[in-house]
């Protein structure tokens, strides 16, 4: 899809990644265009899936999610049905903000945002430890966030 994007499309995407709330008029003004062609470009990128959704990024500390943990999971069984079941289960956990099926020493990498260590312990005891297909869990606790961006260079 990237080859179908021209220079203006790419510039529009860069601006939208920085400020998704920018008005169509303000966006058009940045490129010295009228609002209609810019609107049509954005609409096309939404329709084709280049822009998948718009979200508000929250500061975890401001909503009492002070603890960030990366959880590496190794499963006992790797048949498709077990992988699918694990992914569906993780989808139901509000504590998990990201889930990746990975290659290497572990099968999945999860990112969790919780209030504190006690909340993490409850999550492990009441949710992860009840999954009989989990072979190994390794947790890494974030001490500081040195770089964070959702923007993709295009």
C-alpha cells in the first residue's frame, strides 16, 4: 500500500500522527490546499485501512496505572487451537494493553499496565496462573520510559 501514497499523503499522515484532532481546514492549510481534496485523501486512507483508527493516548500515571510490566509467556502446547485460545483469553484481560506472538525463547510478549505490585500479583494469581497451557512466565518491570512514540516514519 505504501507505494500508492504520494508525498502529500505521507505528509498528511505525519501531521495526523502528531495531532489527530486537527481540523480538516487546518490540515489543508498546512499544504496550501482546499479542504475537499484533503478530506478525500484522508477518507481514502481510512477506507483502505492505512489509517486504522483514531485514539486518545493517556498518561498511565494520571489514571493510576503506575506499573508497566512486560510479560514473556511460553506455552506447553503450540497447536493452532491452543494459540487461538490463548490470544482470545488475553483479549479479555483489561490489564493487557499489547500482545505479540513472537519467535524465540518465548511464544508471547504481553505489555501490562497496572496500579501497583499488589494489582500485578492479583493478576498473576487470578488470571495467568489458572491457564493450564502456560509453561513459563517471566516478568520485566519498567523502571523508566525513555522513548515512547506511536508514530511511524513513512
